[in-house]
């Protein structure tokens, strides 16, 4: 195998090995990540901020780790690579929307999903056992200036019918 194959083909690796091989670091929202692409081209966002056209990361959650409720100012595409099904929850039009990111189409899983800009969303490994390795692509490109972690009480006030989910996917 070439070094390209060694890096991009990892069918039997566990989460510890993936974190090491892919050089993932802890992410502020939970889990591990590493930016893999940042476009050299830039554009103005809807808020008239200069942003890279697109960015992409590897993202890994394991066991009970969660991507806590947060939102960003750009659309975000999620792509499943391997591991257990990833459950992505979002609050859209005051309703809870759940996406199962994975490869088993017969169980309602999809290998790719999109979270619209400015939507509160969170994720976890379904059943909280194992790991899930995904990639996320953001356009206009991700910038931590556009990242907002949810505060539990603020979200509950906005979406009282979603209290249980909000309590499960927020830190405070």
C-alpha cells in the first residue's frame, strides 16, 4: 500500500488509532477534529464578513461524547466515513429534527446530511457506544467568530417543548 492508502483507508482502526493517525485535537463543542481544507479564495458572508469560500474537517465522537448544541452562520454538510451511526439533532421551526448519519440506508441512515445556517444542532454516537468518524464541510468557510455554543436556559426559554433534548445536549 502507498502512504496515500495508509492515510485514507482505515477499515479496522479503533478511535484511539484514528485520533492519532489523523492528528485530531479536542474540539470546543465536544469530540475531536482537525481542519483538512481551507479554500484560498475568499468571499463576503451575509453579514459582510470576509470568509474563506469553504472549509472541511475530520470530526470524531466516541462513546458518550457529544457535540453540544451550537450554531454557525453557514450551511454545514456532514459526511459519514466509518464507525457507528451518528445521530444529529437540530431544532428547526420549533420542531426537533433527527438525522441518522451512517451507511445502512435500510434503517433510515443517510451518508450525507446538511444543517442549515443559524440552526441549533448537536450530535452523538447512536446508543453512545463505539465511535463515529465523519467529515464536515462549511460554506462560506468556518470561522470561530461565527460559532455560538448554546446556553441551556436560553434554549429552553426559546424552545420549551424541547427541554429534555436540550438538557441532554447542553453543558449548562
